[in-house]
């Protein structure tokens, strides 16, 4: 291991001050499940490391009416997996968190680290994007927000600028009669990364689909929205046929590559299968809400 400076500020302002005073060449430490491996392998040689683990405001997880669900960047994935708030307000985010690594990794890994690592196959990004999450960023120029749809710019690359910190993500309240699900395909059940991941979220009324968000993981340089598939559903009744059509469109929108873990054609097939499954599940969840709103009658 080579030498570098290590600082552990206790407030967000102090962390930003360290970044400002020390300048380029630093790295932020969240859970460390990726950074420490890269340091040990000498893939990174930062001049200094700023530990975010002692900043209480980054570990906040709460919900407020109108504002929605707030998940601080240092909230552990195991905490998200077990959170009653997440299960109530956006369960598909928990679906993604519980799939990351092993139990030991989830006890260390954070949602901010997972997002800032910007792996195309990350399991947390697609459900957050499908839920309409917004990233909150602090930096030398003041705070700013970025829709998570626009947060990723390439493999291992985000919109974060030098000296900026991801503070957390806000997940807005879903409209009534909404449902969502995230599914992935991996060769193994545990300790593997997605060959393909798909998150789908729909909102319905008595006449059909009011809104749809379909996010594909591991089939492009970043997680991507399947916009044509989404548009094919909006304003029309949701049926098995319309879901099949949307799933085929999503497969066409994917931009996978051939590699050791699967061919591009195989990944497109998986997109279609997983899109169909997640849309059916999201539709059923939305209909169940409709039945509750209508006293048990079908909407």
C-alpha cells in the first residue's frame, strides 16, 4: 500500500472545505467495498482520502409527506433492504439493494458509493431511476439537484465535478395506483453482477396507463430509459398484448455488447423477458391499489 493523507471530517461543510483546500487528486470514502480494492491493486493512487462515515446528515433515511423518501448517500444497503419506510413507499428500491453482493458487503456498502461507482450493471440505479429519484449534490458552487436519469455519463463516470459530494437521493411520492418491480438475471443467486437488470414502474387509472418508466441495466454504458417502450404504454389500456409490445420495444432499445458473460442477442432476449415480467408485476401492484381504493372491486 502506498502513502496518502487520510481525513475524517464530522460535517458536510468540513468535508467540502477539505476538498477545496487540498484540491484535485483526492478520493471520497463511503463504504469502501470498491475503493479499498482499487487502492490495494494500485488501480488508484489518490493524494488523499476523505472519509464520509462520520457525517451524520449523510446517514439520514426518512419520509415526509409531499417531499417523499430521502435516502442519504451514506445509508447502508442492508439498512435500505430492511427499512420499513422503503418497503412502504418504494419497495423496488429494496429489491435492488438486497441483490448487491453478500450480506457482509451490504452491511458496508452505501447507496452513494453504489451510485458514484457508476457501474452499468449496478442493481440500485435502475429501480431508483424508475422511481423518478433526484440526486442532491453539494459543492463549492452551492447545492444542486440532478435527475438520476442524467447522473450517469459513462462507465465509472457521473456528473459530479471536482470537489462535489453526493449528499443523497430524494424519491418523490408515487401517484395513487402505482406499482413497480426490479428483476435481474445472474448466473449465480448471490455474489454476482447482473447480466441484465430491468426496473419497471407504472401508474394506471380506470382507462389505462397514465405513466410508465422502464429502466435497463447492464445493456449500455449507463443504465438507460426505454423511452419508446414507455411511450407505447401511456394513454392506452394495459393488457398482456401491450406489455408484450413494450417488452419487444425495450429489447430493441438496448445496446448490449458480446462478452464472456453473455452475447448481445442473449441480453436482448433477457431484456424482453424481464421487461415483460416486471411490467406484469407493476401492473398487478397498481391494480391492487385500485381495488383497495374502490373497496375491493376491480378497477
